[in-house]
C-alpha cells in the first residue's frame, strides 16, 4: 500500500479528482483528500453528488461512502493536517482539477489553503506533483505560472482527452485523462485504450 494526496480545487472537471480517488482507494492505496468549498459546489453541480457544504459534513459523507477503504479527509483550512508537513511520507500529489488560483499560489509559494501548502510541500520534498489545469483560453499569466511549475519539476496534464480510441461516453473521455495521470504515477491501469499504431 502506498499513500497519495489528492486535491480537488474549485474548477470545472471535479469528475477527474473523484474518479482518481475511486481508483486509488479500490487499488488499496491510502489517499489523503482535501478539497475547497468551491469544489464541493462543483461536485454537486456537475456530478449530482452531495458531499456537504463544510468539512465536517464532507468527512461524514465520505467516511460512509468509503467505509472499507483507507481515506484520510483533511480540512482545507487545517494547516496542522498530516499533508502540511514533509515529514509525512507520500508518493505523490495530484490536483484534479487545478484552478488557476491554486496553480498561481503554488507557483509563487503562497500557501493560504491546505491544497496550496500540500503542493508546496510536494515540490520541496521533490515528490511528483501532477496538476490538471482546467481553464480555456489560457492567458499569458496562466502560461507563465505553468512554466514556472514545470521548471520546478511539476507535471502539467491539461484535461485533453484523445479521440483515437473513439470514446462513446463522457466516462470514456474522463478515463483517458485519469488513466494518463495513473501512467505518470507509474500505476498500472486499464482505464484507457492504448495506441496500437492502427
């Protein structure tokens, strides 16, 4: 069993983070999860999942939903949470989706939320940090912040599904992106159809 951090920020595309969470937990990994208030609203609006309106409600709902799995819910305002310290060993962190606010804060070392602090910790400990930015079009500021993070060693994986596997559903497109994230984490998966040169 390995430990991973998932952050779900307030951008469209919460389904990427939730799908990744499901996969890692079912694969028997420990997951430290933190999400923003806005992410809760987006999860409800885009996915129809009610994860509550605050940390206490979210914890109760997710502890019930994932009762048989190793999930550690962390309050986005709690800077004493385990993932706020580099002394807690984790394999990697994925922010899925990553808002431009969270991306900018991590790029410039501003840790006003636990997602931002955990991202900062992941970089300083030289662990893999994977960001799924969700914005279009991208401004020069967004691109500049992405370049800063890439230069620091972060992996930027915009939510850009391929179409060579002829997706039949939104799930197919989501699985392609999440499968590529799992590839970057070096976790075997069969979520995607591999390119066969056909």
